[in-house]
C-alpha cells in the first residue's frame, strides 16, 4: 500500500516519506 500512496501523491518528496517511515520504525523498536 505504501507504493500506491507514492504513486497517488508523487508530488511529495519520496525522501520525506522514507524518513517518516524510518522514524516510525525506530519509534516502534525503541
């Protein structure tokens, strides 16, 4: 589903989305 979101909202920088995902993962692990 993440890929679908990127396709629909391609105007938003992918780096920003990736960083947000990494922060969410780190928060879940910590």
